[in-house]
C-alpha cells in the first residue's frame, strides 16, 4: 500500500514539475538550505497536494477521491467557497509522512450558460469509466479548446480556465515547514524565497492565516507557460508551490485541517 501511495505521488510530482519549473528550483533551494545546516542530506516532506475538478458526475470530487480512499485515506473535512462557486474536501492518511489531499470541484450549475456549455463539451470527451484508471489523476486534459473559449471561461472563473488548459493533475504541492529542522517560521522561508527571486502570492497578505487559526500558508505565484490552443498560442499560469506551518491544538497534536478563508486566497495563485 505504501509503495502504491509513493508511486502515485511520484507520478503526480513529475507531471507537476514538467509545467512548474520554478517548483524544482524552490525545492532544491530549500533542500540545500536544510542540508547545509547539517551533515546529512534532508528530504522535504509534503503537507498536502491539491487537485481540481468539476462537479460533473463522471469526474467529480468523489471520483478523484476514490483513488485515495482505495489507498487508505479517509475524508476529514469539508469546505465551501461561495464566492468562487467551489466546494472542497480534504483527505488524510494515518501516516503523516503521506501528504494530505485537498480536492475541490467547481459547481458548474452556478456558472453562466455559455460557460457551462464549454465545460460540458470538454468533459463529453472523457469516457464514463476513464476516471477509475490508475493514471487519471495526472492525465491532464482530454479535450482541446480555442482561445475564445478560454477567454470566456477566464472572464467568469479563473478556476474553470485553469482546468480547461491543465486538466487533471496536481495544482500544487506544499512543503511542510513542521518537518524541517532549520526554518522556524514561514516569514523566514518567505524571506529566503524572495531574496532568491521568487514571487509570492500577496493576495490577502503573503502569509494566510497564522497561529490563531492553527495554520499559516504562503505560496509562489504560478509559473507562466506558453500553451497551444486550436487556433493559436497564449502564455498562461500553470502551477504554484505552497508552504505550510501547522500549530498544536489543545491536545498538543498539530492541527491537520484547512482554513477556508486562507484557501480562498491561495486559489488566486493561478490567476492571470
Ligand atoms: Ni494548498
């Protein structure tokens, strides 16, 4: 089971790096910083990854989640993002060495009809049982769209536009600061990243949350990649890298949930 989990995250990671070159640089920088302060090399641990989808039955949140439930994950939290027309759940494994999984879905009935039509046309290309395949979670898009369709989506939902270009894959990986030896705070990590030239998402402040909500998060802004549409090219945001610091609850255990107000701002890391 553990090998299967590691294998899935390894595929997701490689697929993510292919369109997020800055994540590899940040990863190497943080690992080097950790190792540089000790004799042995240190591996980063992921706090969570995030996946996106639409609430269309054959590919909805529950379909994506079924892959993780089969690997021993359990559902641990539900979140609503009214303004962005999204719903999300998070899943945990009993071992904290396996990343938590945050899956969101766009509520397409809350989108204008022209947006719904484009999304339904995209998803029509996916066979009914496709979402059960082992590689579905990093299968990318199953459709092609044109630049006008992209522009229609982006005008109403940056999330829908992101899905139309990148499809099924990790939207971000998240470094767990709690598993690091040489960073005491997210501020310290952010300073290193900014000094090294990386751009952080400052929507709602560079650090979302904090000790008062038991979770502090920051993230890079997504890389921008040239993408081919059926009628031309556009350079648009791909994926970003996130950083999380968790704080202990009354029990002494670290809080493992998510904070909707912070996640709401983190979504904007892929905005144009
Ligand atoms: Ni996240």
